[in-house]
């Protein structure tokens, strides 16, 4: 439990501080507001990792929107995607003829987001765009286009601001790289 009392003991470096993250989230919110004026947008948050980002982002989007959640898994108990993707929760709101914006924490291998995108497109939305807080370009296995990117980051395992390691560190207000011994 020391990880919660003294997380800095386990952090190699802070990649993005809270102020930098919140400033970029605000910029993304303004751009999304502009792009979705007069549209019937449904925001879909990818749980669990994107929840903190999503909560901050929706407060910076100044148009009417509905939202829903999906949850997929591809990691199991590893820091590497297994490539085996399963839905733990599908959207509950009908997305037919809706403008959809998927909000995710990190675009890593591209496998999970590609799987989700294919599924959502099969439900006939009017449009489908993707917003990710973090983009790990060098780790891509499956090519996928995203429309909104918070930050491009190096190929390091990151935690904080919703991202976890074994369900720990989600509550950090910054994004950090863990020390190797974790």
C-alpha cells in the first residue's frame, strides 16, 4: 500500500504535469465544441482508463451532448496487449445515425481502438471520430486514424490521470513513467 502513500518512490519521471494536461484538455474541448456545433453528438468513454480524462474533457465541451461508456479488455495481467480483445460493456444508447466521438486514454498498439471502431461502424453512425489523450506512435501494430490527440509520447509504460498498473496509480494528477522494479 506504500504506492498510495508515497507514489513518487515508484515513479521514474513525470512525463506530463497536471497543469500541462489540463491546459491541453481545455484546448481539445474548445476544438470539439467548434467541430460539433449543431450536431447530435454522442460521446463514448472507453473505461476504465479514460474516465478521468473524459470527466475533465466534458466540462470543457460547451454544446449539448449525450454520453455512454464502453469497456474492453486486451491486457489481462500484463503491460503488453495480448491482442485478444473482448467487450466487458457495450454501448447502451443506440448509435444509429448519430455523430459519435470515442474518447480513450491511450492509443498504443491500435488493436483495441480498431476493434472498437469496427464494432461502432457496424452500428451505422452518421460519423465516427476518435479522441485520445496519449498517442504512442512507435508502438503501433494496427494502423488507425485519430482525429484529436492530446500528446504524442515515447514508448514507455505510463500511469496516472486514469491510467493504471494493476489498478494502481489511476488517481495521480500527472502522467508518469514507473521505475522498472514495479
